[in-house]
């Protein structure tokens, strides 16, 4: 199980086409601080129907987009 699986399941259960989450909200969902390893794990989102469209270090947000199954 991936350490980011709680986030992927959260996205999957939300089902929104587009979703922007703050780093703070992601940390609430996963239970630890988001770090640079997220860049490695972000490709896993596709297994749950989402892609990572953008990461803003300035705004501390991550944009997700639902992808076709």
C-alpha cells in the first residue's frame, strides 16, 4: 500500500472533475506532512482515476483532474 493511498481514495470518493487541495488539506487526509516524495508518488493517482495537473509551491496547492477510465 502506498503512503499516499488515503489521498487517492479521498479523490476517488469525491469524484469531482477538477479539485484543488491545499497542502494543509492533503496533510489532514494522509496524516503526515507532504514532501518532495509526492513528486514520485503522484503518478499513482491515475490508478484511482485522477491526474496531478499542477503543484503550486507559492500557493501551497495541488490541482487534480479526473481522467477517463
